[in-house]
């Protein structure tokens, strides 16, 4: 039996689930296959499943509806409660972004439906590509936001460690009296919770349907490995917190052990029926705005 190729989105928010798998603390048991982990980006994970490059992967929840027939889900992923890993940064107050353009980096593409759901009823926003990454230590210089012309682009959408950096750094900036000159940041996951009263599932663990049907034992072993990974990650939490701190430093901000502990208290890695109902509520909002199709159901491995 060939190895099971698993794509993992590497960021601070996903560490309690993915790090034990990557570090080899847990693996596939009772099957001939070994677990082969691969780092993937949120922007390309689903496409790599489409192309058969991976057998399973964490994928953005917004990528699932278009692939509901070709994928099966395992009950794991990343669900944020009141704090998350996506953010909108504006060079002016967020409530002054009506009819403005928002710059979107490649990594942040999967967060577009969430932003549109949150703002569509209030703002006529236009999404534009952002070519460069953000060197946060140089903020708030305009060029450091990866946008050349702020007359055209007044905000930028972030995902992952980049978003956590913005949420940590920007609130510490001095605020001027002129709202046109106030750099601001909004936690989109938190805003969704305020708007809807339910959580937002950022990533789902998906398996190619063809693989799941042909390799049931390996698929079941992956589910067991993920459950073990969460347990072992809790047991080895000091190591997880240390790695989180190192990733934060690389992203240009500080996350001490207490800050990381508080952040992880707002994240969920097992995908329960209640979380599934909340995700279907988001799909309903998004499909009503014609952003993504409404899946009839979440198709789990049976």
C-alpha cells in the first residue's frame, strides 16, 4: 500500500493539530501505509487534491462546496470561536470603506467569501490582487502593506500568521483624530461570531473520495491519528507554545506562552455536528450572495 500523502496548512492556529503529525509523534497504526506529510498553502491545498497530488489535506472551508462530490470529510479541522486567523487592515476606519477597493494576497484568497458575507450588505467593495507579502516591522508605512497606490486600494485582507501579526501589532499604533488617517484592523472570525452568533470553521480535513473508497483502512487510521495528534498536542503543550512563539517572531510579532494559551482556548480542532451546523449556516449566507454554492450536506467518510 502506498503512503498516505497528507497536506497540512502550516500556521500558528493549526499547530495543535498538525505539529504532532509533522513531528512524527503520531502516525498511521494497523495499516501497511505510512503517513507522508506535506506543507501546503491555503490557496492551493484544494487544487492539489483535485490534481491527485495529495490524498488528504486541510482545505479552506470555502473551497469545499465546489468539491462536495469529489471529497469526503474527516471530523477535524480548525474552527475559531471569538478569535481567528483572518483580518482586514484598513488605512482608514473600516466603516469608511464604502465603495473602496480591498487588496487580496494569494494566501488570503480563501477568506474572500467570509469578508464578502460580512460586508456585502454595507459596502460596495472591490477585490484587487496584492502582489507582495507584508514586512510588518516597517508598518505603518503605506508601501509595507504591499499596495502601491492607496488612492485606489484602501484595505488589505490577510490570512494565517500574517493576520495574527496585524491583530497583534496594529492596535498598539497611536491613533490620530482624523479618521481618514487611522490604520485599523478587524478580526473577521470574531466579526462573524458577532454577526451570526455561531463559530466559523476555517479549515476542513478532506480526503479524495476515490482514495477513501479504495483505502478505507488507511482513511480510518488517519482519523485515529488526528485524534491522537490533538491529545498528544495537549500533553506536549509547552512544545507547541514554543513553536508558536518562534513562528510569531518570524512573522514580526511577539506571542508569549500566555498569549498563545489564550489564543488556542478559542480554537477547536475536532469538527462536531454542532460546528457542522454553524458551517452550513455560513454556506447559506454565502450562497444567498452567490459567492459559493450551497452544499446539500457535509459528506463525511462513513
